[in-house]
């Protein structure tokens, strides 16, 4: 689904301009997005397999919930909205802990350069896994993976190919931030 998004400069500052997401991806324009990593008290992380029809990283395993921030939309409101849309969980603002903003660029093909600043949050998954309701147009599958297993898979040159190729420093930062909350 195409949507109107805000355009950022290369340092993550709002420029006052907006464009459609497809146009931002075509031109490699920076824009804001959210990542919400959900974890359990059993040291597991919720991951989602991106739908195979997605234009970016189809079929790869990714952060629990990710999405674009609509033009003029509040960042926290966007995170809450995306969690509800993608996995059917209602979160309150106080349940989200922002851990940082991360710059990300990935050239998918000549006409698709994704340039984002991920506003990244953590939240404890307080509902049973069986209660999650995935948005079929966005999410092919959901899974829980232990932090040690996740780290091991990310470090494997073969297995890591099933995950969205973020920098290992990003994954380490997120997993370390989760572990400090357990």
C-alpha cells in the first residue's frame, strides 16, 4: 500500500517535504519508520516473516513489527498503530521503550533504494503467542526465537540469509537492550 510520508535529510531531520512512499523508494529519499521488538520474560524475541509480495525483503524474517510513519503522524502513535495492524496487539504508550534511531540504506534494485531512519522500540509481549493475529497482506508467519539461538543464526553466514540484512551492530544493540530488561 502506498502512503504519504515525510522526507528527511541525510541526518534524519524533517525537511518539511512529503511524498508517496513509492516515490521515496524510487529516488532513495530518507524517511522515518518504526521498529518494535517484542520479547518475552522467557528470553524469546518475536520475529515476523515478511509477506512474499512485499517490495522490500520479501519472505525474509524481520523485526516483530515494522512500518512507515505516515506524513505528520506521531512516532509513538505510528508504533502503536503498526503493532495493532500487523499482529493484533493493543499497546499503550507506557509499554513502549524507545532505544534509539538507526540510519539504514539498502539498494534492492536500480529503481528501489530504501533509505530510512528506524525509530526503534522495545516492549514486553504480554499476550500468549496463540492470541496474535497476523496481517496476512504484510506478514506470512510469526515465530518466537530464543536470544541465544537468534544470535547464533545471525552469526552464521548461511542461516543469516533468512533475515533482513541489518548491520550486526544493530541486531546486537537490540538484543543487548532486551537482555538488560529481563
